[in-house]
C-alpha cells in the first residue's frame, strides 16, 4: 500500500488544482458582462476541436507504441547493466565490437631489412621497394611521410631527402607530431645499404629534383604517379612474405607473419 501513496497524493493534488480552475472559470463566466462575438465562438470551437484531436492522436500513438513493443527497449534496464546487444538493440549498429585497443604493428628489425634487400634484383619494382624499405626503416618514417617525399626539393610533396657527403637528410615540411619543419639525419657510414638503394632507384626511374620520389609501378615496369599510403603496406608485406619463405616458412605461414607488419612498422618502438 505504501508504494501507491506517492501516486495517490499526486492525484489528489492535481484534482485539487483542477477543481480550483473549474470554480474560477464558472465564477468568471457568471459575473462577466462581456458579450462574445461570432468570431470568438468560432475560435473557441476550433480551439476545443483541435485540442481534442491532438490529444486523442497522441494517446493513440502511445497505445500503438506500447502494443507493438516500441517502448520495451527504452524501458529495459539491461543496457544500464552492461548486457550484450540483443537482436533489437538500436545501439548494436554503432557500438564498437571490441573493447581492447587494436594490436600494434610488428617492428622492422635491421637483420630483416638487410635480408630483404639482399633478395631484391634490378627490376624497377625491386629497386623501388629496396629504396622504400631501407628509407622507411633508417628514417623511422610514417607511411604518409615517405609517400609525401619529393626528390632533392619539395614541389607538391610534404618533404624531400638530400644526399650529402656525410648523410641522407630527410626534410619533413609538415611532420605529424610537430608544428614546424624537421630534419631526420641518417649518417651514410652507418647505412651504406640505404644510399646504394636510393641511388639505384633514382637511376632506373630517372627522377629529377622536385618530382615524387616513390611511384606506383604497373605490370611491365611502367613507372607512374606518386605512390599512395596503402602502397607502402602492400609492398612491405609482399617483400617480408617473400623473405620469410626464403627462411623456410610455408607460403601460408609467411603471409600470416607478414600481415602483422604495416606502413608504420619502420617507427614502431620509436
């Protein structure tokens, strides 16, 4: 009985307000000397009519919603308790399907990079991938940074490498983690494979200052426009899978292991 007491008190209070309002209306009606015109009666009649129509329509919608179960999910307390999505859960389509952060890419190792470079030949694709992987690792670059490089001077790109007598200097005009341009300096003496790979690629591609450094390559060795970000991951994974097969992996095992690497593997752990 006690649980219904608040409802009972609320009903009594509301009925009291209603009684006062009706009494006030009757008193005002009886003591008023004003005469309502025909327009007033029309407005009053239309007001009463539309109020009844809207009220009945809202009540009908409420009963329809309740009858066909549209209120059940909103009233359910399961979603406040961390219950899994049900078949009719309106949040199922937008709720993340994983709770843990995504796994980080595997880091490139110096021994693997040397092994990959040793397996590559003299085709334009081989020379490009050798330079790409060597620079990605030695400069600890992001895939967007390496694909945004022009050669020797920036044109439409976001940076450029310079080959000096002492180092390969990678100038990044719009680095992701900084607001000002930065330079990555890779000593020549410590990375002879990088310098050789870059020079071999520049020679076969005929790239001049201001042109995109890394390009997409069609079948037949036709060198085309600037390489896109996704092309870095594809090239890296293909070369790692091939290298691992040479180390004794089966094709499936090599592909599975290579899939753990990405275009950011050159800077993992930095």
